[in-house]
């Protein structure tokens, strides 16, 4: 039976992931050892959490370019406040991230400014504030504090890294949010045809603000996980994550024009991006050159997933 174009777009990321894993395993059989697979999942968890938030914004036809700035800010907030405030540093870091996302959503909806402009601007503001708060330096987290407060990141549960467990919880919650709640259905509907959603009486602006808040909240969570892994917070901690995160969403099959995609697809995309990164490391591609590869992947992913019927004129 011939495979339709839409079916190919849905299955291609999973097929590509299987092929890449097989190729790397052929080069190094240890790659498919259970411990190596758990390591891959742990390394992917932070990227996946950030990419999952961006997924919701892409579903409504928007884009969030502030995710890396929010993640870095959260890492610095945690590192700065943990000694004095302990547990409360975590909700403060998450809350500030959510507030930054909500502000992006408010500016986008109230002033009718394109989301890429708003989030780029908010990202710049957040980065500047983070640099001022940290004096543009890395803030180290004391070993005792890391052990006391980051066991949920650095430890293991039944032999599984806790980072993977956190990512799994995020996966389940976001799948439920997307598939089983009015918010998820409305998000897809807005991306598929916003005027029709307005006509049905749904508060589109509220849904949009919520998507940006969720995206920034998950970006902040990813920054907190990074801080726990690296025992530090920095204004540039997540600087190399934005392009791979967006690539993960698009490679997974979520359309840049909105209305098509989901969290499961982002999981496949995040794993695919991580495996590509490992493959490039095996063949000796530098970190800087890897950004070129991710840029090419991003262009290809957009070319395959974009709905050109929504863009009669491409500018």
C-alpha cells in the first residue's frame, strides 16, 4: 500500500532515529548497551523539557525565541537564592520564568506584535537582567547544597536517572494537557484556523498567553535541571540549546505554521537531535560546526512540515 505524504511526514522521524541508532551501533556496539541508552535519555531530558514547551507555542502558529534566556535566568536565580532561601528558590525560579512567558504572551496579543519579535526582545531583556544579577559570571552551587536540594536531578530511582524520571513526568502531563483538555484542543484549533476559533467565542488571547507561559515555565525547569547537573548557574548556560530545541520540535513533525504536531513527536525529535549530536561527536565534528548541522536540519524540517496553504506569500 502506498504511503501518503502526511503518513511519510509522521513516520519519517522515527524511521530516521532507528536508522541512525543502527549506524552508530554498527560503529560502536556499546552504544545500545542499557547503560548507554540510559545515558542518552539523561542527556536528552533537558533538551526535551525545553522543546516540549516550545511545542505548545508552535502548535498555535507562534515561536518562542526566549527559551534559552529564560533557562539561563532560572539557573542563576537558583544558584543565587539557594543558600538563603533553600526550597523557595525553586518556585521563585519557575515563577519568574512563567512570568517572562506570560509577558511575552501579553505583548504578543495586546500589541499584536509577531511572536518572534516579542520573544526575541524579552529574551534580550531577560539575558541583560541575568547578567546584572550575576555580575556576568558563573555562580557555583555548593556541594552540600547540591546534595541537599538536587537529589531529584542527580540521583537515581530504580536504577533510572532522576532526570529521565522528571522528563517522563513532563511528557505524561503535557500529553494529558494536549490531548485531554480544552486548552490542548483549542491550541491545535488556533494553529489550524484562528479566525474560526474567534468566531466560536473562545478567548484566543488567553490560550495564547497560556502557551507562552507554559513554554517559559518548562524552559525555566530545564535551566534548573542544568544547574543541578553542572552545580552552577550562568547567564550563558543554555546558549547552545535554542536551535537544537526548535529543531527537535520541527524534526519531530510539529508544523511551523501550527495546528499539526504534539508532544510525542517532540520526544522523537529530541532523541533524533541527541543521536545526531552523538554521531557528530564520534566523527570529530566540533561544537561550533554542530550548530551548522542543526541549522541545516532546521531548514529541512521546516521545508517538510510547513503548510504552504497558510502562506500564499512567503516573505
